[in-house]
C-alpha cells in the first residue's frame, strides 16, 4: 500500500470487493462451455498491446491473482487419459481423466504468475497461467 501517492486502504478494499464479485460471477458459469471464441489473431494482438502498455505503465498497476485451491496431481498413465481440445473445455471445471496438448503462441510474461497464450492442434487459443514457478 503506497500512502505517499494517495493509494490507500479504501481504494484497496474497493478493488478487493470488485474482484470478489468477479469471482462469484465466474463461478456462476461453472460447467458451461465458453461462448466467447474470439479469433486467434485478435487475441494475440490484444495480449501484445496489453504487454506493451504494461511495460509503459506497470508502476501504476496493482496486480491481483486469485489462485484456486490446490488439488492432487493426476497419477494415471497417459495412455489411460482421453485427449481434449480447447473448444471442449468447461469453465471452472477440473477435467479429470483428460489431457490437452498446447503450444505457446506468444512469449510469456511474469506478473503474479507466468502468463502466456497457448493454442491446441486446431489453433483454438486460450490464456495459460502458471503459478509458483521459479525465476529463470
């Protein structure tokens, strides 16, 4: 909290309240397919513009992440898992018994976690976020 620049507790509480409402809204879509399927090039362009903006204005941005509760890793062999594609993923759902093959479409950036865009074999694109990754 930087009280010298006028950003204090009331503003932080307001941001936290907004994030709680956003999280509740996201949970209300649990189990549904995403209806938002923007074009791959549009997603990459938006990501690139956000990264350029972040480099310029990063000192004025508050980075907040909500990391979901941890769950145990899959212990099944790859041959027992079924392949799934981005278009088949359900919102707010762990896809037990499935695997997905992705490749990164842009260079990753580090904020509160490691973020990038990744696409599957059909070039359907998705945001990829990895947390608790060591610095390189």
